[in-house]
C-alpha cells in the first residue's frame, strides 16, 4: 500500500477519530496532516501490511499525545467549569497531572517512548534496563493512567480494557 491508498481507505475514519479526541476542527486538520506526513515518511517501516489500519491509528494516537503534551504546559492547573458540557481542555490538564503523579521510572519510560518517539529497545538502552523491564513499565504505567482516568474523569472501560466515553472532569481536583 502507498500513502495515497492509505489516505483513500482510512482518511475519513482517521480524521473523525482525531476530531472526536481533539474537539477542534483546525487542530484535527493539523494532527491529520502531521499523521500523514509520518505515515509517508515511515511507510517502509510497516512490517505487516495486514496491520496497516492499526499502524495508521497508532501514529494518530501518538500525534494526539504529542499535542496534549505540548499544550498541557499552557493549560491552567485549575479551571472552573461553567457547565457540564465545558470539559474541553480538561483531559489534557488531567493527563499532564496524571503523568506527573506516575512513579519516576514509569514516567521516564513513557516520555521516552511516547513523547520522544523512541523505540522500546532504544528506551531500554537509555534507561539501562532490559527490553522486558521497559515493556513492564509501559504496561504498569498505562494501567495506573487508566485507573486515574476512570476514577477521576469518569471514563469507562470496554470489554478489551480500553477507555471509552466522554470525560467528566468535574470530579478532578
């Protein structure tokens, strides 16, 4: 598959996937474009063409994480809700806080892999850990983050253990 074929097949669902998460058309457009630049530049790294859809959506997730990480520096730590629907901007604030609350070793591992975009093996070398330990740190950190999003932001877990629903960050604080 080439970039154009990927765009034709997954473009619309990918755009709406991004839009649902960032809730801003201009930002969604930017994330979408950045995602396709990375897809184009890294297409040769796709090892299994059968997994192109999950690969494409993972790139988009990473772009959203990068956006949240970069913008969370500018989101006020406390924000009053005007009404229940005014939750835009709360999840990045929560995400940033939840990341800061992680044990140092988990936080470092996630930052290397998901923020700096290092491969897990590279992160293992930087941290002086085995690949198995890095994978364990990531798994445990994700579980801690999921727990925080469920208890604080009122997300739900689907049958496969993934976060679903809309945030209700009125309980966070």
